[in-house]
C-alpha cells in the first residue's frame, strides 16, 4: 500500500467580495447566489459550469461542498441579498410612479409626436 499526499487538507473557498457585500465565484463575475440557487433547484455542478462558462468545475464543487457543510451563513447571505433586491425594487417603483394605463399613455405620446396614424389603438 502506498501513502498518498493529500496536502493541503483544507481547501480555500473561491469567493471574492466585489463590490463590498457582494460575493462572486472565482475570478468570474458570477454571483454566489446564482450558483447556490441553481444548486438548490437541482442543477449539478457540471450543469452550472455549462450555464456559466467563466466558472470552473473545481470552483463550483468547492462552493457547493462548503454550502453543504455549513449552509447557515449562505442562507443568511441569500436572505440579505433578497432583502436588498426588494429594497431596490421598491425604490425604482416609487421613482417611476403610477403605472396604470401605461399602454394608453405610450400610445398617446406616440400619436402626439406623429409616430402613429389614427387607426392605431
């Protein structure tokens, strides 16, 4: 029987924070939440790499294995990201104002500019 050298016994998680508070996998621009959510929806690491070709299989396996070993911080991070997205959505919707009758509004503006004939509805 031969001895196998398994050094290093600890694996670095290929995550980087860019911008602060947002984690990306490896050197890619792929967000951590995209990888974790794809895995939680049943995607294999191989399928995730096919979907995001800037990722490598070892990176995805490292992230997924760390998630499986200790899901609590990942779940907190996903919750925080969902909250931040909801806050942005609320701000955008507030800034845009009322959106009822949007089609009529757009058609009215186009007609006023002479972009539509009288038969357009």
